[in-house]
C-alpha cells in the first residue's frame, strides 16, 4: 500500500515538473513558422503597363507577386509616378518597364534604383517604327510633343526625353510581344528566383497563345471589305495596321481626353465618306465624345479598340488577359471593316 502511495506521489511530481518545463519552454513553433514564412517569401515584380503585367503574371504563376504600377482605370500617357510608387519600385526584386519613349520618367528612377533591383526593359531588341501620321511634327511622339495638350507633366525637363517620332506601342505587333515575353522570361530564369521548369513551360504556353492570336488576325483581316481603320483619338494602332496591311487614319496624335481641332474632325468625316466606312473607332479609357460627334454626322457606328496600355478596374478584377482584349479588338475590327 505504501509503495502504491509513493508511486502515485512520484507520478504527480513528475507531471508537475513536466508541466512547468512545458510552460517555460521557448515558443519554438512560432520561431519555426516565422523562419518558414521568411524562407518562402515570394519575389516582388513591379511592372508599368498592363501587357507586361499580364505576360509576367502568366510566366511566374503563383511563385512571385506581380504588381501593376499604373492603377487600373488610369489613362497611361500622362501618368507620373508618385513618391510612394518610387518606393514600391525600389523595394521590388524586379522592375519591368516598357521603354523610355513610352515612359520618359523612368530614366531618373532607373539611374537611382538600388542594385538589388533587377531592371528589365521589355523593348530591348525591338526596333520601334516611325509614325506615319499626317499630323506628325518633328517632335511627334509620346515622349516629346509640341502640342501643349499632349505633353506629360511640365515638371519633367526635356533632357529626360528622347526627341523622336518613334511609336512606343510595339506590343500591338504580336511578334514583338513574343520578343518582350522572351526578354522577361530569360532575365527571371537567370535570377533563379522561381522554378525554372515551370517558367519554361509557362513561357512556351504564352508564346503559343500569341502565335495563335497572330494567325487569327491574319486570317480575319485578310478578308475585309474595307482596309482603313478610322479612329477618333490618339494614334495607337499603327503597329497593328502595318502588320496586317491596313490603312490607318486618326483625328490627330493627341493624348487621350485632349481637344481635337475642327479641321481634324472634318478630315476624318471626309475619309469616312471617301472610304464609305460604316464605323469610326474610339479607344478605351477615353471619353468617346469626338467619335460620337463624327458618327452623328456620318451615320457611322462607334466601336472600341483597346490598346491594352491599361484597363478598367472592372476588367482588371475580372482577370481579363491581353489575349482576351486582343480577341475583342479583332471582333470589333471584323465588324467595322466588314470582314467575311
């Protein structure tokens, strides 16, 4: 009996000591979780325009955090990064921009960016075309316009701009989109920050989608009754028109939401009558006031073309892709140009 009591007392003491040790033991679970979270922290990739946000997102999948610098719904041509935007770029692992013609503000940022941030110029290796706009001036481009209403923020000095009439919308030639995709993929692969096997597979898949998109455009636009794209707005689709042997006439090379002259409107009305076009195109994220005026005068209908610089918040939240947008463009072109 005494032995049993002694045994019982010993068990109680042992349990008490064990409980005390458990209470006083360091919280190794929390430490382990913290280390694990740190170990699996995703690389941060910051992109400027929507096409390269979409391409990069498809390349890296869930293995990296991809952000769009340009807020959805914001017209890109007059965009200037805020101090908070610059901090985001400096804290990223990779910064992907379109080119210094489209984004003249990027020059100073890249010059002062930390060495820890890998910078990718998506247009590397791409020869930009010169605009064939009849309205063009010596300094006709997104980066250095003589038009008072088509300039970027006046606080940007001209020394940060490249004076030219080069067209920066190269992603609307899908072969150039493929080159940009390869540029981005190659750099990410060299950094070894994600599974390169998955990256290679995703790259091949995206390239295939862009090649198929090109074939769809070639097949459809080769059968159009009308071969002239008439657009009320700034000159965005010259790469697309050149690629598929279409004429392209716009009201003027003005930034979205800027005023177009009465002469520009009259010229486009005259072109509609000459070509017997039934459609005037407008562009996403801008008020179609001028297109509606021309449509009212000519009896033409108004259809939208989306340059995919940026998209609305609703479309962004719906996770629409660049390829989806381009297919919608092709549907409207097919209607507007009376393609078989």
